[in-house]
């Protein structure tokens, strides 16, 4: 006597998938065909004053160099492309004055006590600003701005 083999789970699943695909194929209408239109002579595109499209992966504030400039052939370092614009020199804020063991001193906000001849630096907006304290006399501070450097180069 011959028996009908039992249906396995995989074969039942396969049959179900085939039935579902057939049902879905009947429900989806075929896209309408559009007859080809005869093409006229291709016109040159009009010059537009619209801004050029921007690459979405460029850093904020980055603009590429013009293609015809001599600087365009020179590669730009990745750090220079990501560097924020240099802010204006911040003012040194004096919190107070005092007389130290070697003469007058000034207490600068965010830096601490300084005396004449010291070189101080302060980080602002991704850059490090450096000053030289020239003179502290009669409750007045005079200084010279030395340089500004990106903070990642120090």
C-alpha cells in the first residue's frame, strides 16, 4: 500500500509564497505605454543665474575654488576645508590689578595673573590667539597681538 508523503513546512511555505505572488501579480496593472514623441532639434540650455547645486557632503560654509583659477590645481588639505573662519581678535578682559613680587600684575579673565613680558594665549572658536603683555602701569594694560593659529595645529 502506498501512502501520500506528508507535506513538509518548507514545501508548504513555498506553495504559499507562489500563490501570494500570483495573486499580487494579478492586482498590479501594467504601466501605460507612452508612444515616443519625435524629438526636435536640441537647443542650448539657457544661462541661468540660479546658484550652482551644492554637494550635500561638503562641510558647512565650504565653497570650492573656481575651476579656472591657478589655486584650483593645488590640492587643499582636509583640515583647511573644515577649518572655521577666523574670528575677530577677542579683547583681553582685565578683572583686577595687584602688586606681585616682581612688580605690577593684572588678572585676566579666563587666563589668570600675568605680568609684563608674559605671552598669553586663549582659545576662541577653534583658534588659539596669542598676545605679549608689554606693560602694566597705573592700572592700565598694554599688549601686542602676536598671532592666531588653528587649535588642531598646536
